[in-house]
C-alpha cells in the first residue's frame, strides 16, 4: 500500500494544482470573443507552449513509443519530417492570414470565402474529429493509470481528470486553457528526462555501449532511412507521413486566431517546427533504451517492460507526464469544438448574420460540457486504444485532410471561389481518396491521401475556370497589410545582411 501511496499522492497533487491553475485563470464576466480567442495580448512564448502542448498528446507516448521500437529510425525521421513540413508550412501561411485575423475558427475562414455550406461541412466534420481526439486522450489516461496502479479502479482517476479539464475548459475559456497548457507542458518537459534516465539505467550499460549495440541493428542505422527504393513498406510509410503533413488540425488554426498579427503567427509556428523534432527525439530515446534492454519484445510487451520494477516516484512522473499531455490536448479540442458549434453551426442554422447573437457564450459552455461527456461515452464503447485510433480517428483524419486542407490553403494564398467551386473540390477529393483505398492501395501499397488532396485542389481550379463565375472571384493580390509585412521582412533581411558584412 505504501508503494502506491507515493504515486497516488503525486498524481493527486498534480490534478488539484491543475484545477486551481485553471480556476484562477478564469474570468467571471467576459464576452464571447474573449472567451474564444482572448484579447490577442498573449506573449509569443506562451503561444509556443500552448501550441506544443496541444500538438503533443498522450497518444504520442502510448502509441508511438512501441512504433519507434518496432520500426526503428525510419519511422522516427519520417514522423519528424511530417511535423516539420506541417508547421513550417503554417508558418508561411501565417504571413498571409491578415484578412482572417478577426475570425474565430477555420470553418469561419472557409465560409467567408466559399459560403455557408462549405462552412457547415467543415464545422461538423471538425467537431466530430475533435470529439474522437478527446476520447483518445481519455482512453490514454485510463490505460496509463491501469498500468501504473492496479490497487484502485482506473476509471476513478480517469473520470476525475476528465471532469477537471471539462470544468476549466468549459467555464474558463481560452485563457484558462492557455494557462493550464503552459503548466502541463512545463511538467511534461521536466518529467520526460527522468523517465529517459530510468530506462537508461535499466539497460545496465554505458551510453557508448548502447550506441554500439544499436549500430549492430540495421533498422537503427541512419543509412536505413535512405533505403526507400528497395523497401516498399518504407516508401508507403514515408508517403503516408508526407500526406499527413498537409493535415491542418482545427485547434491549431484556432491558436493562430489568438495571435496579435501575422508576423507573430509566423514566429510561433516557426519555433514550433524547430522544437517538435527535439521533443520527438527525446521520446524516441525511451524506445531506443528499451530496445537495448530487450531487443525481442513484441509491441504489447513494451510498456509492461518499462513499468517492471519502476519505483513509485518514477511511476508518478510517468503518470503526470502522460496526464499533462492528454489534458493539454483534450482541453484545446473541447474549447475549439464548443466555439465551432456555437459560432458556426448554430449561427448557420439560425441564419443570424450579426455577431454575437444572444446566449452564444452560454451555448458554447454547454457544448463544451456535452462534448466532454460524449467523448467519455465514446471511450466506454471503444475500450481498446488502437481500435479507437485505427477505426475512428484515422478515417476522420483522412477525411479532414482531403476535404478541409486544400480550400483553406487556397483561400489563404488569395483564391476566392464560390460555394459550388468548394463543394466540387471536396466531393472530388473524398471520391478519389475512397477509390484509391478500395481499388489501388491494395495493389501497389501506396498511401492515397496525397492524391485526394491534389484532386481536391485541381477540381476546384477546373470548376472555377470551366464554370461561369460572378465578378470578384479568382485570385486576388496582397492587401496593404500583407504588402507592409513583406516590406518589413525584406528590410530586416537587408539590415541583417549588412550587419553580417560588417
């Protein structure tokens, strides 16, 4: 009993402190816009931390550590490349988001260009995706608690942690979500090195011996990454991650609307694209040391091996780390889903054009509560984490990538289309993706999402130029704000070059 008391105490203190941080950051009287995106006065470092905390969910620990162990360096580097491309691309897009800085969701941005029907489709699909993401995080909480503490029912702590994040995310708004994200990200970055230290000590070897041992295995050699042509499985995996690099998570775009200017968006996402590889490399080190300790483990035995003989303090650190990751991802998704429902779905259904309408803030809070409870119910239906990810989350992610990303990227780059143009592109993209999965992928083992993305974009261009369009549609130039930003960037580059020459 004493063995578990330390772990329980650590986790209890973390959850209580998280609740207190969230409640202290809550403002009693705020407008809907403040509830949704704040007052746009967040510090750049704060935005970097909350964005990273939203990206790195608990599934990264539970789901990817076994994959790193099993597939080696190719899997790790492919995943890193995917993340870097995605957030470097968002950094570039940020400079052109000036016309959309007053929006509250990606659905509103798409709706402002393509009309209410594409906006409704994007909002509904995004809400479904975010509900499943929250459910995945709850499932991860339950799994790690069950593995670390078998003396109590894991559902007790899972429900407690879920209710805590629902409370501060629902009633505190974006400020409470942001402050708790920073706190959870700090705890995560402190705990991960401690876990790496424990797994390293468990190998019983020096760092040099570990390195030499890994070099004896082909899948952990750096040269293995470049053996794409000779390995169809590696080629398919790389294409899969390159395709998913174009997936734009709605909570991440929601973070962009919290920024004060396009330049701040560019800086934040640029920093994120540089920090994420470091985080993933630290997490992959756990897999590497587990492989050194026992290179013959099946995937299901990896976590039991890590937890075997783990002292209570380290188990507490592991649970706090995973809980922090899951809660910081879940709260952002809950908040974004509530904003999309009250701001996009309800507004379109009621046909209200002015913003905000009566009870919009109340509807957003009720939606956050309902979304959290619905995610808990979904978790009870899909008790297996891998089944939930593969059967529900992955198809929704593919649909989001195919349907949402092309029209959003085109809109940010200056394309202005009609509802018909967007709907033709969305329908074409999803048909091509489904057709590829049913008839092509089984034959050549290549991922089909990239072709769905291209089909969406090309179909939109074809519909725009083949169909009769009203005046004002098509490509537009930079607005005055975007031109000033480009001039500032060029001036800064010239100034920096002059300093280097001196």
